[in-house]
């Protein structure tokens, strides 16, 4: 009777573990759907209706450039839940400025299994606090069914 080497057993185990993760096509999701990224839209409700998100999905932030009716929007990545809750931009990283949401919009790939906290930091946090322009997403790994 032939025996299987430890290397072969390890390789088979690695293949079995890898098969738990599905290799599937990532989705491209426009934040806010047809409403886009704008003042006064409830993004918490939108996330609840459009989740789950998966690793490698792409969020697209579409918004109008500054004009008479809006002073401009942006997309910041906030570092933690407290910054998200309090709309504290002191340690946030700007991802897209007021003119980057036009046309095809600004794209962010959710490439890690971790919470992503996004908000508009314009008007000294007013868009985030009073305009509800914040959302968070925790992308999940793709599992095979």
C-alpha cells in the first residue's frame, strides 16, 4: 500500500481550504443608487438595503461638482468607529475632493476584511453630521455554496 507524503497531504489540505473561498466576480455598486452621494440622503438605510458587500467589491461615489445649489462634497476614509460616529475628520484621509465625483464617479475597492468608514467632510463636518453623508461597510469573504 502506497503512503502519501506529508508534502502531498499538506498540498491537498491547502487546496481543500482554498476551495472554501469562491472565486467570483466583484460587484460595482453606486453609493446611494440613483440618488448618488448627496446631502440629506440616509446612507445607513441604503447600506442595510444593499448589503452584504464582499471583498473586492467596488463602491462608486457619484456627486455633482460645487455649484450654486451645493458647496461641494468629498469622500474621506475615517480611521475608526468613534471618528465615524462623531464626524471627527482630524485623522481622516481624503480619498476624493469636490470635483472627483462627477461623470463616472470616484471608485473605492473594498479589498480587505475590515470596517470601512466613509464620510463627506465638507463644511467643517456639517455634511456628515447634519446631512447624513456617512456610511460604513464591512466586506465579507466570498464563500462557496
